[in-house]
C-alpha cells in the first residue's frame, strides 16, 4: 500500500464501539437535521414521519456499515480507501479535492451561522453588540482546536456535549408542548403533502455524506461487529429523535429552530447553548475529515494531517468571516451530492470483486477507469434524480426526479463498476 500505509492507524489507537457511536451521535445532531425534520413534519402525519425517518436511517446505516467495515479492516480513511477502486490519482486528485472543498466550505458555513446567531442572541439578551464576523472567528477557532485533537478530541467533546444537548432538546420539547402544543399535535393534519419516498430521501440526504466517509471514523473500530453496532446505535436513535424533534417543533410552534423556541419561552440562554453545541459537534467532524482529505491531496501522512486539519479550519473560518459562503451554498450542495456515489465503486471492488478480504485490497496506480467512470456516472445519476441540477437554472433540463438520489447513484455506480471491470480488466476478476 506504499505511501498510503502511513495513514493506517495503529492497533493501540483502536476504540470501543461506544466511543465511535458517540461521535456519530454528535454528528447527526445538528441545526440542519432539525430543519429537515420540520420539512418532513409539515408534509406527513407523525406516524408516517416516524416510519419514513427510520427507513431513511436504516438505508444510511447499511451502506455506512460496509464503508466502515472496510475502514476497520484496512485501518485507512475513506480518501485513501478510494484508491483501491478509483486508482491512486483518482482518489488523490478527484475524491480528496471534492471532500476537502466540501468539508472546508461547510465548516465555514456552520461557523458563520453559529457566530451570527450567537451575536444576535447576545444583543437581544444583554444588549451587547459584537460583530458577527468576530463571533464567527471565535467559534471557528474553538471548533478547530477540538478537531486538531483528532479522534480523541471528537470523543471527549461528544461525551460532554451530547448529554447537555439531550437535556436542552427535552426542555425545548416541553416548552413547545406546554401551552396548547399537545392539542395541536392531536388535531394535526398536514397542509402541504409530501410522499414517503420524498421524506425518506430528505432523511438520507441530510446524512448521506457522513455515511460515505464512515471510514474516517470506523477505522478506529476493533472489529466489523463494532462498526455495525456503532453505526446503528450511534445514528438511528439520535437521528430519529432529532428529526422528530424538528417535526414536533414545526407542528406545535411553526418553528423548528430550538434556540428561537426556547428564547420565546423565556429560556434564551439554553437556546444559545443548544445552538453552539449542535454546531460544534457537527463542525469538528467537518474539520477532521476535511483535514484528512487535504492531507491525501497534498501527499502528506497521518501525522501531517494535524497540520492540514488546522489549514482546513482556518480557511473555513476566514470564509465565514468574509461572509461569502452564503453565495456558495448551492455549489457546496452540488459537491456534497457527488460524495455518496463513491460508495458504489468502493463497495463493488472490496465486497463483491475481492469478497471482503483485506489481503486482496490494493492501491491501484494512476486513474482506474472502471472506478472513475462508474463514480462520475453514479454522481450524475444522484444529482439528476435527487433534485440537485434543479438548483442551477442552466442545468434544470437535466432534473429527472426519481426515488432517492444518493441511493440511485450508489446502485448505478456498483453495477457500472462490475460491468466495466469485467469488460476492461478481465484479469481483475477474483476467482
């Protein structure tokens, strides 16, 4: 595995499945998750909300388990594992670039939203006027500092943050139901209807990238079974809870923003805490994965990824301070949609072609064309069927809504990889 072996973690760095599950829990609890839940709740009955959300997370946890088990077997992050299916240059120059830019961009957006919201809430609570850019810089640096402690930093942060968030969210739920909210729920009938497939797609979409880069975290697992346990236990309970929280808040109060709900209930400080912690636990993962991808892109090793994590966080923070990320949201959404189809070639190569045997995993040199073609076709499919092209006026004619975009992309990529590998590299087929 040549230079990429430098990214392989040591046996003593392996973690318990509970530690990895806690990281997933912290990642899935976020403000965008609440908004996604609010959209689902506004279009479906609560019963159908629950069913749709659980199905969506089952899809995510299934494919993230396969990516995570490969990470556990090889000890490598996703950007390096991709070199087995796409070739070393394909993983380095294509996948690492997409992951690095997307993670840096979303880090900046999260830091910017957090800083702007906190500045506004502080002004409302105390009259203290602090520029949003200053607050964005403060939170960007704090989030970055946590990420630079690598996996142990993520673990320690989530041990503190997750219990606090759970308490705050329960208080927000109580506040939303206290004054007539229960009767609103009992008599609720969706004004705008969405289908269950659309609801499942929204659930998958909000956490699809995390599932695709599961190797970054699950490489620390001690066994394949620990990967599966950490994925399902870390994502489904917290994810279902946070999306349902967003749905209930949207139905009972017409607002899925916890900080706003708590502020209106006379608990603005708790709203401030929830906003900061939810952004923090998600954003350290952006910096960590962005730093790993940037290290692969720049030809660095695991140790140097501490430096690239710092670079990723600093770049994201600067973009947040400059306030230009709002103009790039659509572009970042496009990059984000390109990531899940990566699962297709990787899964086909490792689990089907090489039957999940780590001794058969190898880093292919250059660009491996079956993997590259399968990935780009899968990415196109995901964007076309998942509504991404509809966000660009000049690409709207390519919008063909069908089923669940990320899932469509993964399936197309798997099938194409196997067919192309058979046609173009018959010697690659394992007997």
